[in-house]
């Protein structure tokens, strides 16, 4: 599983930087303004007194949500 994530991250980085190189090849280095970055969001959610028709006494209703993304802007 760790190898799969490594391959995925490598693919995403190659995609981001190759799109920038292709755009500079098409437009020229002086005509293109590029901006790129990453977005990272971490949230904690707590579900208290939520009725879900479950027969299990699962008290794990406090969890984290993680959202990550890479972005590129070509002007």
C-alpha cells in the first residue's frame, strides 16, 4: 500500500511539472505566468448522539477528515 501511494504521488508531481513544461514550450517562457501549490485541510469531526440503526456499540464517533490537492494556474 505504501508503494502504491509513492507511485501515485510521483505520477501527480510528474503531471504537474510536465504540464508546465509543455505550456512553456507552446507559449514561450516570456509569455507564460505559472503559479502552483498545494492545498491541505485537516478537520476533526465529533458525532454525538447520532442514531444510525446500528446494532453495534461502536463508540468511535470522533474522527479526522483529511483533504489534500495540488493545483496549477497557467496565465
